[in-house]
């Protein structure tokens, strides 16, 4: 009686992680893999543009070269990458992408932001503050890097603001403030997180903190851009400060107002 041939043993790929936020790092089983700078650019672009064709990749990587020369350089780079199984590639038609087993930190950020936006899992709000805290490939100035860096920065800012608004609506003021301050730290001149901070302080009944937060932002905006906060932000304080303005006598003793005439007294 002849035994049936055994199916070939399944080869398990070693876990591979590609980190692009905060700098390029390729890890295999948690250990860093040394990758030449030229190949780092190829891996990073394929990780960021999984649906790009070979012509797209070649044009982005070697924008100054003629098309045939750029495609030749790409073929050489892909051949070199395929010699090392730690960064497996998949070719589908005219596109090249990383094997699905390669975990990319940018994908984690994008998926977290999408799930928070769609409200699929509110528990993700707890870990959203740390997600994408570092810029994409700092020190790289390729045009495609700059575009992706800005896209991810805006994605993270909106995610943090959504988390802050979510906690504020649920009455979790401390957590809302953490998320708003995280967004503020990422982009100090952006009004939305400052507006959220004012709203959070007002929700807690801290009028002084709200007015102080308004003027911190107003002074920063005047100093850096010679602009005033929007009317929408100034209007946040109207209801809180209306009794103060009504109680202030005309003439001397009247609260100081902002140059825009919006009647917001500066805290002393």
C-alpha cells in the first residue's frame, strides 16, 4: 500500500515591520535590518503607494531621469530587493507592492483614524493620542514624501480633534483636554484645537481658564501671523462674559476690550 505524498510544508515568513514615522526602520523579528539609502526610498514609496504602477514609481523616484533610464533603475532596485526575503514584494500586473505580511506603521495610523471617524470602536480613542506622533520620514525632502507627510499630518490632526470632541460630548473633560492639547502641540497655530480647549474649560465651568486660553492663542496668532482669532472662536466666550460686561459701569472701570471690538476682557 503506497502512502500519499505529503503536501509541502508551509514556510512561515518571519514577521516584518516597516516603520516610516519618525524615520525609516525595517525590522525582522524585531531586529533592525540594514538597508542602503537608495533602497530605503524604493521600499518607502512602495509602502506608501501600493497601487502605483512601475512607471509611476520610476517617475517619482528618479524625476530627473529619462523614462527608460528611470525604469531601468527601478528594475535593478527591485531585483536587489528580491534577493532578501526579509522584504518580500508582490508583483500584480504592472504594480509592485509589499507582501501583506509586512506591517507598515502608516497603515496603522490610517486605519485608526478611519475607525475613529466612522465610530466603529470608541476604545481606540485611548490609543489615538500616540498614533502618528512622529512625522513621516523626517529629513527626507522628495516631493512625494512632502505630500504624504502633509496628508498624514492633517489626518492625525482631524483624528485628535474628533477624539477631543467625542470625549467632550461624553463629559470626559480631562480626556478631551488631553486630545485637544495633543493636537495643539502638533500644530500650535491651528485654531480648531484652541477652540476645543476653550469649549472644554467652559463645559467644566472654568471661565478664567477659558478666557486665558483664548488670549494665549490670540497673542500667539498676532505675534506670528498678525491675525485675530475667528469670530466663531470669540463668540464662544460671549455667553460667559455677557454678565461681566453688563455689570461693568460705562467709562472708568470698564473692562478692557480687544482691538477688534469684540468686547472680550483680558484677564488681569
